[in-house]
């Protein structure tokens, strides 16, 4: 099995990986295959004079990130389908608001998860019995999961991703899968939520 490295940056620039020029890094970013055990060195040269060049070291061991430096220069999300989404953050692109947006209040996490599983437009039509709620200890936020995990059974008809921070600049996205049943008047009840760890 291989990992896919998806590199992005909020500051457009030129990307070099392991000494190989890879072209501009802007817009949607670039994707590269990566071995399960690899040492990857990336250099980002912003097109702006306000941001200095950035060098990032990434080490994978058995598909997991064991080194990502500097901590304030790169942020990684490990997705359930084997994609490592890596955002390069030159100094000029960082803002204090970024950290605040990643925080989620523990009291509203389950309610937001329920709404996300139903789709934002249908959040009011989804119900959940409190006794069926999963343990969300250790999760910080909910993110959209636009694909089904490879090993997910077909019986789950709604899905979302739960963010679990592994390090200050690294997080894992686990798949939250929900089986729902209609209960009348256009509403659906979540029978249960199953969390599959990446």
C-alpha cells in the first residue's frame, strides 16, 4: 500500500521536493505518491517578497508521520483513504485566527457531528437518541468526509470525519459512519454511529 501526499500552500510559490523542481504551488496544490517508509524534504519559494523560503522535513514510517518539522511551518492531516494533506505555511501566511478556528467546544461537538452527518441543509431533520451517542473524548472538531472509507460497509448511509490531534502540527481524521432510518415527517433517526480509526 502507498500513501498519497497532497501539498498545498496559502502563499503561491515554487515547490522543490528532494532536490527535484516540481513547478508552481498555487490554487489546488499538487499530489505525489509516497512510499510507506520515506524521508521527504520540501522547499517552498514564495513568489512574494514578504515571505521567506521554507524548508520542511517529513518522515514516514509504516505510513505514519514520525517527523514533521518545523512545527510552525507545516500542518498535516491524515485522511482515511491514505492521503496526507500537507499545508506549507510560510511566515507571512500565518495568522492568530487560524488557531482559533480549529478549536471546537466539547459541548456542541456531538450536535455538530449529527448535523454534518445529515448534511448542513438537512441538519434540522436528523435525530439521535442520547444513549446511542458515541464516545467523542479526544476529538476536537468535525470535518466534511466526501468519500466512503475503503473498508466501510454499504449499510452506512451518512458519513463525517472526526479530527484527533496527534501533535501541534499534525492531526488524524477518523471516519464517523452513521446508519439512519426514517421516522416520518421527513425526519431520520441515527440508529448508531461507528467510528473507524485511520
